[in-house]
C-alpha cells in the first residue's frame, strides 16, 4: 500500500492504512456494492459529473440508496484532493451494502457504507505505455447483460479477473473479452477501439460492455477532429485486420495496443492513435487546467 494514500470514511479523512471496514460488510462477503474510479489532474477532477451519474445509476440498479447526497460526496472529494500530497491522482469511490449478519439478503444490512480512497495510480504495469501493450484474447466470456448488467460497476469483478488471470499466464498485459455471441466486448478494465481504413470503430453498447466515460470522451474528440467513428459489432476478423488498436479507461487513459493475440501490429503510415492521445491530453488540460 502506498503510504501517501488517504481515505475519507465516516466523514473523516485519515491515512488509508488506518481505514477499516467490518468483516461483516456485505461488500466484502458478497461483492454487494458498487464503485467508481476517477482521476484528478492539476487538483481538479476529470469528468466528475459523468462518474457521479454512473454511480447513481449503479446504485439504483442494485436497489442501494447512497448514504450521502451527491453534493456531500462532491465536498468529500474536494477535501480529499486538497489534503492529498500531489495535485494529480486517482480516486476510488466505494459504496457497499454495509454491515449485516451472514446471509445474502440485503435487508440484513441497516445502512450502506461509503468510503473514498485517494491514491497514485498505475493500472497498466508496463514501463512505457507509448510503446503499446500486448492484448490477450481471453477464453472467459463477458457476462451477458441478462446475468449482470455491464453498466453496473459492481464490487464483483471476478468475471474480468478470470480473464486477466489468463492474460497474466500468457505473459500479456491485458485481456480482451468476447461476449457469448463471439463479438468483441471490452478489456478487463477498459474499452477497446480499432482503426481500419481510416475509420475509428468501437463495440456498440449492446455487445455487453460498460459505457466508459473515457470511451465517450474519445468518441467526442474523434467527431470534433472529423475522424469517422462507428459504434458497431466487431469480430475477431475485424481485429485481425485492424491497422491500429487502443484501450481507454480512467485508469488506462488511452493506451496503444501493439499486439493482439499472436499478431504484432505494424506501424501505420498515418496513425490516428497519437493524434487522439494528444487531443485527449488537451481535453484534460482544458477541463482541469
Ligand atoms: N470497462 C470496464 C469493465 C471497466 O471496469 C472500466 C473502468 N471503469 C472501463 C471499461 C472504462 O471505463 P471508464 O472510462 O469510465 O473508466
């Protein structure tokens, strides 16, 4: 654990190492809870409204009432950022069903618990993202929406973790998951984009992926830049023919992919990825500057 990490819990901010939750918390016992991850740059959050909106959506979807108002949470976030010893970092907002007796029934928990961690972040453990990462095509399929709506950012990430374990075993950096129909869905913690014939393409939400906040920013930036962009079903064949590929996420930001499965991508003559990376950084500076 990073010694600098802070945690807002029960209305106070303390070193994260000193923050505790009960072993009877249903977030821990059953993964019954939700979370959001967001970044701050230059002391300001990036896309806070979108993340809080998604938090509320996740809460509603699992019949969980947020224990504090969005305004209260916003103030807590501001206080955390102010006390964190760097003006750039990552925030993890977690809401659990709270402490209850053993047994899955959420009615056993009197009050949901909320805590927020501020920390540094390096989600992709690779030395130089600009070189690109290696993407493993996982055997583990993304859970269909009929089983667990991918828009719920729940505390149960085992589906994604199983895919990441496969990637780790294959000596690759990240896992790509297909849906049950064999269409490309998303990475274990990020969304995927490809470029083919000058067109930016990303899986449509109906293919069982989280509507990433970063994904939406990239689509917007592409449209602004006049780059044709499609949200559409993608097959493994599309990946095999892609000229460029990158992943997006709050943790990942925008990370180029240099290898998909066995295939190493050749550097294209005119690459869109660096252009979008540049525009993404400019958007951050504009928003948080
Ligand atoms: N898909 C999954 C499964 C994720 O966990 C994340 C990270 N929140 C993303 C996509 C990317 O979403 P965002 O850009 O909102 O961080």
